[in-house]
């Protein structure tokens, strides 16, 4: 089965994505993307999963465990760093929207039940990673050391300016060693159209995943709304085609008792990191922050 799941192959009615661990063929990591029309609401039962409520476009209200969080959201994943909410396992969550919303729920099967919590956009650190044509923005909203209020779930967002490479050098996290932990990972892609802001299926990017034994060797074109699964192996690069900025949401979870996103580079390509110290950054990064587009 291909690890690439194009838009529509994971849809659930009007919802663009419904991916369970069973549907991915693994144990921990899942993703839902929900579409709520203006003036509507939706009730979600989290079951054995914790989740982030992450607006992709539009805003919503999250009600859970007697608490109410108003998420301002954003017009597009390319316009602003958004606020978000954490919701625990074994919870009934009501999502409602005045103007309509498309919202991602990165999810992880977990054992501990934590309290719901609001994440302000102003507290989300934006990191510029890489250099030269490997410069990209990493929005670290749900990673260890920044957001420690989760049991298994890790998540972050990346924006790659058009023509640039990200998830590079290729790296892996499929076993427990001195430099890596075992994590299953989901890539959820959004691709901007000609205006660099609104998403469109016209544009595309490229993604590569492979293993040293050759059992996995996939090079695919990804378009807006596509999902790619990383059960094991080296992954990267993700390349944004000229003219089409690329966003992706990374969702990771695994069996380790302590949340971690530690990885090992492919030793054939890890040397590239050493060149970044003397390579200028792409001035287009950072692209966004909590106030909006930087440039």
C-alpha cells in the first residue's frame, strides 16, 4: 500500500481527512481534518486519543469538560500563526463556528488523561531552520520543551517558501537508540496558489521517503490536502515547487514514556548541516508570526 494518501482518499463525508492508527497500519498516531459550515457545530468523542484543535482557516469555539476556549484562528495557514486548544482523551468536545472553519485534529493514542488547555498564538515560538535554499519556518506549537501538556502527542507546522527544500537532510526516528526515539509520523500538506496565501490544487511539491534496505522508496508529487505516512525510514526532502509555497503539519507519537522528537540524519547527507553556519538565510523566513505575515 502506498504511503501517499491523496486528497479524497481519506475523506469522511464532507470532512477532508479521517485517519486512524488502524487505517495507517500502525499504533499511535492519527489525524482528522473537519469542515464546519457557518453557524454549525460538531460533537467529537475523543475516546482513547488526546488531540490538538488547530484552526487551518477560520475560527471556532471549543467546549470541553465545562471549559470554553475561543480560537481566533486565521484566514489561511500562510497568513498567521494560530491559537489552538489541547483536549484530553475520554472527552466530549463541542466545536462551533460563526463564520465557518476548517480545523485539524492531530491525535495520539494515550494512557494519561490531562486537563484541557488553551494555547495562545503569542506564546508559539517560530524558528527559522536551515540556510540558503534549505531555509524554512518551523512553528513549534506542540513540541516537547514548548508545550509539555500532553502524554504522547507531538505536533508542529512548517512553511517552506517556494523553490526551497525542507525536512533536509533526510532523517529517521524508527527505533530507540542514543540519537533517536521511535515515532510514527504524519505529514499533512497544504500548497498555496499563485497569490502565496490561498490554498490551491494547482500547485505541487515533492516528497521523498526511503529505507536503507530499499523496502520503502517513494518519491511523490504532493498537492494541497494530501497526506503522507512515515512508518519508518529516512524522510526528506520536501521541496516546494517554484511559485507555490508549501505548508505541512507534522504529527508524531510513539511508545516512549517521555515525549521526544529526537532523530538521526542519514549519514550520507548529514554533512550538509555543517554548511549552514556560513550560508545566508533566505530573507523570506520567517513567513508568519502571531500578528500575521512578516513581509
